[in-house]
């Protein structure tokens, strides 16, 4: 009986499901995915520690030797320092998660607080500090613009940002505003014609509102693209460098879930951008045909 009611409800709903409703669904999914990406490693809630940009952990493996290494024997010294450490660190945009001994993760946005809960033997190479430096100085959820002046490496690494715009957060806000504008589009409703019969009518949406929504979602897509590209490049580069420095003792990797969330969110916003553009051009074409 419940299945029949659901089917009847869907049959009544589908005819009134407009084109803009589909775009709104895509925007809502993109906002949720990008919000989950930003929330990665911010708490110990189930699943949140699995959304990370990079992970660093101690694990012994055969070191890589190369003629470019001046002192290949340093791998032995690092292995002796690491000893039996098995700590793992995961980095998100606003938090760090630490697993000292293979148990549950401890998550916080304060690296010092996490370091106080770990012994020297558990983190002999200061991976928590390395992860904190990566979070604070390399990967940040803002769009940065710096005036044309020379800055030192120390200033850059410590995040001297003269003008900062939170681009991923701004992208989510812009996408939400676009969602609200799409909600104002007229839907199907019944009207009585000259003969007295009722018919379903759906007026065209306002052209200025449509253009504003297109501009907002386009800017949001650009912001997310820049964000995801920077996230991908920085994570892969940092992971590779950490792997080489801890040759034979430290393993690093890039978070697949974070990459998937970022790129799917961007893809959905691009689909909405193209969909709005096609809708505006189609309405303009129909207006020109009617005028002719």
C-alpha cells in the first residue's frame, strides 16, 4: 500500500518538476559535497577523519637508493630514530587527526594540543608539526592575492596574506544564492483560457534574474576550480616530498575521498552553469522567433 502511495505521489510530482528544479538539485548536492570537504578532519565523528588532503605515517619499507643521494646511509639513521613508532597524521582544511597507536583518531584544529597527547617515541620525526605547517602555510581555503612586492620565504611559508578572500567558502555562498534565485523561477500552474477551460502554464523566468544566477554560479565554479587545482597540486607535491625525506620510514598519501568530493562538486557546478546558459539562450531564441 505504501509503495502504491509513493508511486502515485511521484506521478503527480514529476509533471511539475521543472528544468530549474533539476539544476537546484545539482547545486544542493555540490554544496553538500564541498561542505563535507571543508569539514574533513575537523572532528572525530564517524567518516570525518577519512576525508583528508594528505596522510603521513610511520611504516618501515625498503628505502629507495639513487645516485643523486649524497648520503644514502641516512635512511638507516632515520629508521633508528623512528624505531617502533606507528603514528598516523591526517590533514584537512580546518583540522588534523592523529592516530598514535592504531586505535581511534584524535582530531583538533590545534596541533599543539594534539602533540601534548603524544609521546616522543610515538612521533620522533614531528609529523604532527609537519602536518600543521602543511595545513597553515600551504593549503588554505582562501583565494590569495598579494601585492607586487618581494617577500621572503619565511613570510610566505607563515602565510603573509595582504588581501584574503575565502574562495571555497565564497563559492558555497554564491552557489547557495544561485539556489535561492532559481527557487524564484515560476513553476507550473493552472490558468483559465478564453474558452473557460483550465490548462497548465509555465511562464518564462525573469531574464535579469537568470543572468544574475548564471554569473553567480560561473564565479562559484571558477573559485572551486582554482581551489581543487591548488588542493590537488599541493597535496601531491607535499606527499612526494615527505615520502622522499622519510625514505624507508615514513609513508605519505593523498586523500582520495577529498579529491573525489572536490572534483565532483566542481563538475556539478559546471553542469549547472552550462544548463543555465542553455536555458537563457533558448529563451532568447524563442523570443526572437515570436517577434519575427
